[in-house]
């Protein structure tokens, strides 16, 4: 049996992930802050470097590939800061905000960001209220809730942002079916823009992109060329 990694750098090496040294230091500092707070406030189940890399970092790296320079991004239901804090470290060229309506979680996020010296706003409000009050291009979410629930929350706010990127597990086609059944996709396009293996399992994670029908959405070239047979084709620029 392989012994647990004793550092973030070791866990990254096991997964053949290369990051700049300054990002590794910042992320490891974030891990230690998160796990310390987690002792009194339940923010994550990923409390060792190997699990953190296999779940949180891989998800965040894949999501970061879909963001454009200078993009204004809101992480809704940020919880312990994944993917929002990791995106702020991995992609310093974007403008990101974090949102969690649970006040204690928002306060914990703000404290970690201060310790990490990251200039990232935190909103202790419902995501739909934040979107109506501030301007964003893209909303991102991970492990917040099933697709129909998220679409119900945000159904009146699509005029305020361009697209949504949701990190999902292998059950996402069933969630899409339920969303269709409830009429939540009538005015939206949905496309799977990334698929990748979940380490240690036989399953895959996916990133879904949703946007209003008729709107042209710009994607990095590598993502724009991706096609998945489960996806609904839409109008990409």
C-alpha cells in the first residue's frame, strides 16, 4: 500500500501535475488553513494531500482551462473555497468573487483569503442576489446541488451574466433529463465542454456549460473543439 503524501508537491508529482513553485506554496498554505478551520466548521471531506489533489485540484485545473483572460467569475456556493480560491491562485489573470449565503462559511473564506493575501471579494448572500447587484461574465459551481436546483435558483438572472460552468459527476445526464422534464432548459443551451477521469475510480467528471439560446459564447480554442455525444449542440463563436 502506498504511503500518504507528506506534502502537496509530493501528491502533485504522483498525479504528474506540474505547477509553478509559488502556486504550490500558496495552495499548500490554503490546505493547511482549510483543514485547521475544518476542525470546527465542516467545510471539506478532503483532508489529506492525495485526496485534495485527486478531487479538488484536478477539478479546478480543468475548470481553469475554460476561462478567458480578464474574465469576471463568481463561484456560487463556495463552501470551503473550491474551486474559487484555487482559481484565484491558478489564474491570477481573472477577476473572481466567492459567494456563500452561510455567514460562518463566508467569514471563514474571507479569513483564509486575508491570510493568503488574495484580493478576492466574498459575498455572504444568496447567489441570485449577488448576481443582480454585481457584474459577472461566468458563474462556476461545484458540489452545490443537482442541475435542476441550480437552474431554479438562477432562472430569473440569466440576463445578468453570459454563461455557467458546472463541475459534475457521471450522473449528470440524469440531472439534465430532470431539468428538461421541468422545463428549465427551454431557453438554454447545454454542452459538455470537458470530460476527465476521476483518479482512483472508474468514473469520469464533466464540466457542463450552459448559456442562453442565441447568444455567442467565446471559449479557449482547446475547449471550443471539444465534443461529447451527450451534449446539446449550441452556438459557439
